[in-house]
C-alpha cells in the first residue's frame, strides 16, 4: 500500500477530482492546487512525493514556470514532476523536459497509464536520490545536494543534464543505446526522438570540457554511449 502524497496542480475541477479518485484507488494520498500560488504553498507545507503539474494554469505563471522554479530551488529540486498537457507536439515535450519535468503525459490519458507513470517516476527518483556521493576520475556527483564538481570546482548543470549524468555515473563502463537512455532517464513512455539524447549529450560534454571531463562520455559506434574513465585507443 502506498502512502506517498501526490500534489495535483490542475485548474479544471473535473479533471482534478478524477485524478484524486484514481490516486486514492491506487493507495496514494492527494493534495490539490488550482494555480501556481496554491501549489507553492502546498509544496512548502507538505513536500509531496511527486507533483502532477498542468502546463496551462491561470495567472501570470504557467506550469512550466513553476517547474523551473522548483528545479532551481535547492530545497525542492528533488521532487519529481510529471507534466500534464494537451500539447502533443515533440517540441512541446522537449520544452517541458528541458524545464526539469521527469515525465510528460498528453491529455486525454488513461488512469492506468497515469498510475504506471507515477510509480515509474517514483522508482527512478528513489534510485537517483541515494545520498552516497559518486566519484569517477576528477568528477564527483553529490545526489544529496545535486551538486556536480570537478577537481573541487562546481559545474553548473541543468536538471536534464544532471539526471543524465547521475545515471551515467551510477552505471559506468556499460554501453547504452539511445532508447535505453531515454527509458532510464526520461521514462519509457516519453515519446521523443532519439536525437534528443544527442542534444543533451552535446550539452553535457560542453559543460564538462573546461574541466577535461568531457572524454568520460564516450560514443560507442553502432550502439550509443558509455561513461568510462578508460581511455579509448585511437
């Protein structure tokens, strides 16, 4: 039986009530908010295990704005977020994931799929929230503070690049296909193109290059990528 609290940020009462009933049947407790202001207060007061966040909300701040705000707050950035939206275009999905969302669901969605996504995101979040620091070469990652450092210097990385790097550093010396990386970092039900991985790999390498750590992310021809401290022969 689950007892995690899930915050539903949705301005349409009918949709909100439907989600509440679905969560209760699956054993989750629910918190509700109709806009960003209410949502922020609920997060501060209750610190939910996960947030279901509608993209379009009333007021001057959207769901994307709230997601960015959460992911830029050291005290709240670890709370996973699933975006709920009527926008189905790939660019919209990438935009939401780049803002730090852990998953993305397009309305209308089935209640079974919603619960499946929630459980999957909570599992991934739990796996990445291990408090033990990881060190490979000169690079270190502290899951507790979500801080990345190279030779004692802090490297500023975005939320998506952080999740990708955390997965790589937790699973070194193994080649992964782009599809496997999408499944592990974004979730298997996020339908975005494989090239999205290439974009984030490029960003991550660019951030690591000034610290001579970009070579840790290696391209494996015919497969995908590998994180390794071993130097590949020319």
